[in-house]
C-alpha cells in the first residue's frame, strides 16, 4: 500500500503564506483608512480651535434692550475673520436658559463680516410670574475647512439686558 497524503507539505506552506499575505493586505488597507479618517478629524478640530481662539475682540455695541418678544442687540466684530452666525443664550432670573440658534431660527440674522457691526433681533418666550430676563449670551459660529459650521463653545460674550 502506498501512503497517500491529502495535501503535500509544500502546498500547505504555500497556502499558509498566501493567506498571511492577503490578511496583511486587508489589515494595512483598513489601518490606512483609519489613520486618514483620524487625521481629517484632527485637522478640522484644530482649524475650529484656531479660528475660535482668534475671536477675542467680540463685544456688544451699546445696550441690549428688549420689548415684549424680541431682544435687540448690536454685536461688534473687531476680529479679522467672518462669523457665520451665533447661538444666543437668554439667561433668566430663575436660572433657566433659553437658546436660539441663527442656523435654525429664521429672521435673527446670520453672517457678521470681519471688522463690522451687526444688529440682531433675538425672539424669546416671555417669562411668567416674577421671572425676568437678566443676560444675553452670544456664542459665535465659524466655518471650518470642511465647509461645515461649528460653534465656539468656549467663546461666549455676555451682556446685561436693560
């Protein structure tokens, strides 16, 4: 009787090496995509951080006033970059906060060009009882290198409502 083997050792070695090469190629391809994705996210994050840190000369011009449903404010952008809009926070005496975003609430106004002054009419819900409006905060929104809009959450300008 002859001693037969199902697969010769040479063929088995070639198959193992082939599987290893294919597996290595898949891992390298996946790893390259992962690194590129993380690098892109890091680029955008650093771009937003850099733009937000450059917004140190942002202030209200004149007093912030209110009527029955609108808070009127004028914001002075003394920076060398455009602001795409604002997230307004209306602070109330009962410690509650009402938020209005120029990207989602029509009619507030959006772009504030570099070195310009712009009026904003922020609608609000009239407080009930003894609750009063105390402050108006404005968080600038900038456009990043990916053309998306991002708020500068660490840059809020506040003013007392008259």
